[in-house]
């Protein structure tokens, strides 16, 4: 079985043994997997440094924070250990179920599914994924669209973290893959957006009807335009979906918010806060943890212990399922996100082709039958 990994600063195809099912897992024949450019390039670049530990999750010496009482011991599955000498890449795919563990009762061989998880949903021909990280895909949903399920869940969770509702306005900093998905999801929810990106090519890709402004920067002119578009109050929330060392992004977001607004930290950015701007905006800062509640929790993920819906309405699996539902209902326009559709064999060249000022924002890797007709 072939699997794509990060090794020596490159994306490398290697032969690996077939994955073996553990309890609560589903074996999937991959048809499409989607590149997450920022995360995966960071991992690949890190492997060029001898001795670096660049695994996204789990890390070789993963420390598990205590989140439950432990008065009684019980057998627990943990994520499979990270590979030695390479780093895992890939966390979003779609394909056909080959086999299910004996305790799985709602999925069967032949079903089409979408899978998430950097510890299991690799760029690989076959993967073994916990049921909690797998959702069924109805007929009519293109596999290459369903394969974006992880990115969709990330965007949905970030939108939820704003706390915004119908009629409110969100500032989306970054018009990359997640930024465009966020504007589409906000439109579905009846929320207005303002997009900011220094790349004019990417700004032109933001075409949702609910976008009030497209701005090149959070400078004085940009801040003024944001307030003009919101009756002088400022945006209700900001989602920062960029990777930068600059502190101007977060401090500019404070200026753009209404009093008491919220900043959602989705990307990675400089955190040297201007205290006067922060206090003046009375802003609340929150993180957005990947696909939603349950992420990085082996009890939820590997052991398939769901969080009750009356306690946590939207878990990562329910976020994943919602993304697939929105695709099935035709509410999202994935064809408006420019991407490359390429065989897995061309992966290393593809990582170099994505990024910068180029229009493609990501790539969909194809496998076996999904390569026919390319």
C-alpha cells in the first residue's frame, strides 16, 4: 500500500503494510484526499531539519491533559504512534468502505464516506479511521467535494466560535481556502462578511453575495471602510485565518470590531497586543480548536465515546456531517474554490505549485478509479 509522508523536506511516497482494524474502526479505500497547504507545507519543511519533530498529532511524546475523573480504570485506545524517520501528512479524504470492525453497526462495506484526522486520514491508498472521524456521504455528492470534510468542519467550528447570528457581520482576515469557505458558510447562516487579504487575486475569489467589502489591508483606510459598512459600529467578530508573524493583524482587528466584539484565532499570527486597542474594543479573544469539540481527545475519537447532544450540540463529527449535508443540499459552491486535481504520484511537485500569488488554493489527490477521466 502506498502512503505519502513528509521526509527530508519533501513529500515522499512509501510502501507500508496494509492497515489493520481495531475496535470501532472503518477501513476505507481512498478515492480523493485534499491537501491542507499551510499545515502540510509546514510539516514538510520541518522534516528538512535533522532531528526535528514535526508531527501535527500525535507527537512522539504526546502529553494527554486530564479532562475527566479517573476513579475507575478502563481499557482505552490511543492514536497509533507516529512513524519513525518521517512525519504524517494528510487529514481529509473520501472513499469507499472496505471493511468495518465487528462493533460498527451503521456503516457497511460499499458505503461511501468522508474521513478526518491527522492521526489516521492520511494521504494513503487505504486508511483505518475511527467511526467518530467518519461520516456517510449520500449519493449525488461528488467525492472530490466530500473529501474537503475536515476543512469544512474547521471552517464551521470557527464560525460557531464567533457567536454571531443572523444579520451580524464578521471580518474574515485571509481569503485562502478556509477564508472562502467561511464566507460561503456565513452566507448560508445569514451572516454578512468583510474579507481582507493582501493578495488581490485571492480577494477576487471571494464572490459570496453577503460580502460587504473586499479590502487589501487592515490599515487606516480599511478600518474606516469596515466602520462605514457597519453603520459606524464595527464588525461583530473577526476570524483571523492567516499565517503571519506580524502583530498588525490582531491589533487591526481590535480597531475593526464594535465594542464588545470577539476575535477568533484560527491561524497563526503575532500576539504582541496593543493594550490600549484591546481594552478600548473590550474584545473577547477565543481559540478555535480544529474540527470541533472532541478533537485531540482519544476517549471521543479513538474510543468513539460521543459527547451527549444535550451537553455539546455540535461535536467534530456533527460538524463534519453538517458540511456533507450542506454539500448535498447544494448550499456550498466548491467549484468556485480553484484547486488542482492531480495523481498522488505528483504530490511533491504539487506542494511547490500551490501558494504565493497563484490561483490554485489547494490540490485534490486522486487514487485508482478516481484518476479515470482526468
